[in-house]
C-alpha cells in the first residue's frame, strides 16, 4: 500500500525536499481532521511525535502538569509509569515530552523498527486514554498536593511540576524570559505561564485539569509527524485503525491569537531573589524587547536571526560593544525567538543598575540610527549569513536526532497555518536571497521597520531583592499554617489519611500482569557487537596525528590538542579564562570583530575547550588538554589554519579593556550554569574531593573556577598586569610543538592536505625555553553546602570504588539504568518530588548520585545512603532483567554524527581504551543477571563510605542541615 492509496487520509501536498534528502507529504485524516506531516528518507533514526495546540488559560501550569501526567499510565498500558518502563527497556534514541508556551509535544525516536512501533503505541495510548480520569493520585503526584504527616506536623506543599517550576523561577533569566513574553502579548495565551507559576500551581483544581485534557487532547487538535526510513503508509494505517478512527471531528478552539500592536512601549518591573549575604549593586537586568512581524514570513524568519547575530552575538558586534563601552551591564545578551507566533527580538544588559534604564534605551536607539546612516558592514553581514547556512547544511544537532529537530522546526509555521508545514524546512533559496540583499539596504530596512519605528515593544527590568526567597518561604509557611488552622478535626484527619494513601500508592509497584503489557524487545533484538573506534595514527616528526576516517560531507573537523600537564601550577585556573579570551581579543592583523567575520566567511568556526582524559592503564593519572577545535570545508582548511595561527600566536592578551569585558561575561555565564545545571556542578565538585582529574576540571570550569573568576574581576581593577601576564605566559608554555596532538575527522582523501597545514603550523609555534612544572592537584576531602537564593537544591554524593580495589565491569552500566529509573526515580522523584535524579560509574573507578531541582536535602542524602541495601537485595524476573539490559544498550548505541564519532574515538585513544575492552563490557551487559547486580553492592558501599557530599541550593535549607557539611558558605559574592 502506498501513501496515496490510503483511504482514511486526504493527501494535500507531496513535494521533494532535496535539502533534507526527503520526500515530504502533508495529509489530513478525513474523519477527524488530524494533521499529518511525513518526511520520508533513508535515515534509520526514525522519529514520531504527536503534538497538540495547548493555549494556557492561566498561570496554573495545566498544560505542563498534563504533559507529565498522561505518561503515568493509560488504558492499554495501565502501569504507573509507562514512560519509565520505556526508558528502562527500549532502544529509543529519544524519549521525552515538552511543554511550550502554545503547544505540547510527545516525541520518540528509534533505529529499531519494532521498538519504534512499540514507542508509538505507548505514546498514542498515553495521550488519548490516560489513567488521569480514574486516578487523581497522578494529578496530585505530578502537579501539587498538601502533605501532612500527623496532627502536630507542619503542612507542606509538594509535587514534581511544582518543584520543577520553583527551580525554574529561581533563575533570574527564567523570570526575565517569562516577563518578556508576557509583556509583549498581554491579550494572548502568551500572557500566561504554560509551565506554571509556583504561586498559582496550588490553585489548579483536578476538575480543571481533566477538562483541559478533554478539550485539547483530541485528534481534531492534533499534529502527527513521522520521519525516516519506515513504511509510512503502514504506520498511518495503524494510527487510523487503532486510534484516530475511534473519534469524530470536533471543533476545537485552540487558535493562538495575534496580539494587537501596541501604540507605545510598555514597561514592567519585577524582582528576583539574591541571598541575604549578596549585594544588590550591579545585579539588575535591563531588557529591550520588540515584537517582530509574524513567524509565517519565511525571509524574515532567517533574516532576523542573521541581524541579531551581526548586531549583538558575533564577536565585535557593534550594538553589544556600544553598550559595553557605555558601561551599561557587564554582560550583554540577546535573542531572537521565532518559536512563537509573533517572534521576539531581545537585548539584555545583565549586571546593570535600574537607574541606567534611560541610558540603556538611548545607547541602543542611537547606535541603531548610526548604523542606519552609515550602513551595516557588508562583510559582517555575509559572514553572518554564512554562519547560519553552514550550520543548516551541516545539520549537526548533537545528541538530538535530526528528524526531531526538523519536526520541531516545522511547528514554527504549522501550528499557526495548518497548510504551511514545510515553510521553514527549506532554506537554501532564502539564504541565496539574503546574500543578494547584503549590499542593498535590506537589513538596514529591517532595523528601521522592526527595531526603531516599531512601538510594539517593552522594557522589562528584573531587579534584585535580598532574601526574597526567604520572605516567600515565610509567606508560604504562614499561608499553610493559616490554612491548617482553619481545618476541623475531620479535615485534618482526611489530609493525614491522604498523605498516607498517596505514599502507599507511590510505593505500591504495578502488577506483573500490567508490566507485561508494555511491549518489550528480546535480547536477540540487540546487536552483539560494540561500536568500533576509527583511529589511524600518523607521525609528523614528534607530533602524532590521529585520523578518524569517516564520511563528513566535505567538512574537515580539526582538534589541535595541547597537553597542559607541565604548565606552571599557578596557571592552571587560567586555562578556563584563556579558553574564553582567544578569538575575543584583537590579533596582529585583525580586530576581534574582523577576526570573527573572516572565520565565518571561510569556516564553520573555531572554539576552545579544556578537558582531561583519565588513563585506564595508569589509574590516577590523566592528560590535561587545551583544545582548539575548527571545522571547515576541505578547500578552506588552509584559511582555517592561518586563522588558528593568528589566534594562538598573535592575540593581544594585554588589552585591559577587552580582558575586563571577556572576564565579566565569562563569570556571568558561569553563574547562569549554577542556576540551570547545578546538579552537574555539584557532582563535579563532590568528585573533586577525591579525584585529581575532577579537581582539574573544577579548577578550570567548576566551582573553583567561578571563585577564581570572581578574584580575576577584582584584580582587573587593581593589578590587571598580573592577569594579562599570566595569560601570556600560559600561551607560551602551552602552544608548543612538544605539547601537540592532532585529532582529525574527515575522509582519507583530505588527510595529506591536513598534514601540510599541521606541518606548517609546527614551524610557527613557540620555541623559546619556558618553565615546566610537574604538579599534582591535592583533592580536598571536605563536604560543602553552597548557598544560593534558589528555592530548591541540587544534591550530589560521590566516591571512589576504584580506591577499594574494585574493577570496572559492564554490569555497572546496567546498575546505572536500574538506579536511574527504579530506585532513585521512585524515591527521589516520585516520592520526594524532585524533578530529576541521575547516577553514574566510570571506568576509572568513580561513582556519583545526584538530584535535580529537589525540595529535599537530608531525605535525598538518606536515600543515597540506603542505595547499597537496595542493590544487596536486588532480585527481578528474567523479563525485567532483559528490560534493564535493553535500556542500557540504548545508551551505549546512541547514534552519533561524524564529528561525535571522531571525538569518541579520540577520547578512547587518549585513555588507552581498547575495542576488546568495550566488547567485553558489552558482553557483560548482555549477559547480566540479578546476581551480577547484587555483586555490585560493595561498589556502592565503597562510594558511600567516603561520605563526599556537595549541595548547591537554598540558603535556609543548607543552614538548617549544616551538620551534614564541613563548610556552609555563599556560592556567589
């Protein structure tokens, strides 16, 4: 059967989308009006999603809570958490659900056809027949509920989404983003917080929650997407017969309405919290925001991305530099959000002051007028266009399947005009148009129309308030006390009974009968062979070139890796700063803006990084590397290397003004990481207590590096020569022939050209004698509570099983799956209310457990403490063990793009990891049994016995639990 022969669907459009090597189909389901987009091609990483237009009616977060809740059991799959069962036992390459300001999307992906069909089946049943109507407990667990342990206990609030959003709103950037959207579109769904405001979430009624599902989760309001090499006709026939045909057409009013243009700029002032010990000077966010046309304008969609990059994001961007020169904010950020109906152009000054608002607006508008008069730099515009076109053609989405990203991009037009699904998927013609317009005043016209002469604008100010979190907590406690005081004895008893009932519900496992309804592959469906490495080693004198022979569509991926183990000890933290400075200061022949322009015109960019590679042959040793990564078409490699040479050897590291600007931005961006990914920072810090490699990573990119950057900022105003001198000395010690190893990912035909370029570079690197120092970083065995103004915690516990003489085994990968989706999930997330929980065990003998946006601290630490007991008693059926093994292999076999395959191969080469070792570990995974997991209890005991704990989070909570720590202190000063 072909797609054209399907009787249940009307084929509206079929077209070749050559840029994506796909045939696109747009269909409608005749009976319900369900909208269907297909991208048929040869990509075996198949993608499916079903999405719904879900305008938020208020700030209660009902779309978000529903997104969580429908994945908690359904008619055909009545287990309590099908999502987790799939994560445990599926070969998925993507499995998640996402809430946006105007839509909710449920995507899955897999390279295995049978697995792909299983994922589709579970997700379709989840969205259309969820158990939420029978089990209010789901709403209470995922959304919000009161907890009361006894008559004398305090009344508390809990819920996964409630805690997730407390974490989201602990970030000033999260508060600002919300207010920008709300301020520009007050008469539309965008005025409401689809994720949920923690203040409003507890007002959502169960009946309102159910009503939202019955209104919007209907095929007539659905968007169905399929991508890849599957039998599309067969999939559509199955969708019709099993789900869509059961429904009739229903008129659903979910239109995302357009905001009437403003006649004058609106202003909003909001507060965000800083801790009691932090100052408030230079802590305000100023933002200048414009509503820009309509996302259905295909040319504007890309043109404004280019304009934002050229004006504000590109190194040397004139508008950003004008604000920095005026002393308005230490960090200038910007964005162009075209994922909403009316896109938003934002300019943000971070670490500013509220009284600078007038000057902020004046500098922006005067600079834009000046650029209009003299015209934008044509070369910079062409570089910006090339920057986006290179990324479009490269289609490198990291760990995300390409098909998923194309499907989400389709929504940028499809959601607002059901017949324009392909509008933004084809861009080659638009890039050609933009190139033609670079010297014709087109971009200047955009500045005039959308940024200067456009009154549909807002000024949003987010200012700091000391102890706001503590005050909000006190107000919440007061409200909860008053609410409890207003209850009679029967109501108190009901609350206590409900608290007990919910915990019993959460603790009671799904029946084996229900668990076996979740479709499962068999061990025979799993490939037996581990992924191979692509490493061929060549010598250029004393320098080794490691080539990864892969098809890259004509792009060469170069990584120049400079060994940093013998630089002076005092310069180790400077590695993190040098990474930020290179490419952002003038060089001998270019200003830093001209340098960025040349790069973008001729390459895919240069970036720097700092990494460490632990040796598997000599435990406890590692190679510290400063990496210079570049990507360029083969024919542009000579230009790429000339730019690398210029950057490494002629950068003006003594430019005090630029050093001050780059340092401020580096510290500012790092601070943002602590509020959005504090779990990773806490885990790294906890491992630094016993691991020298982790200590190095912490000094060059973690808590210690942040503290170093705070000191740098102080020194730059007093003793800046010391910082500049340190960077110059570091460059001379680092960029030397004897330190260099080259990693190159590309086809073999380009290797000789690469060798020529490396050979030429070797003659230019520093040669004069420098001080070399053999050092080791002393891990400080301490526990820390790092206080922030956050409403939640990131809790990390770490230790070394290697120190106990326990060897790594593939069974530890299976344990990671079991812990993530069983023990930790059930205790930290389901019962504890944290948004996330993770754990890992490395080949070099380290282990850690951590929580994400967690309302608890000591409770979570206790759960970590008891994990060894759980493992010691572990016993599951053969079916369940197979499930865990499949879920583990899913992580081992994640599809990688060529660049990532090259990086994986290089990492293995540096660590001394052999293919036979990886194969042995895979065999251990595939044959793993319950007894092999029980045998890992000593590993957890070894990790936990060292008692390495680091928590980043709420200042009051940390003070309350300070007995757990050696040190409790403020993270930010």
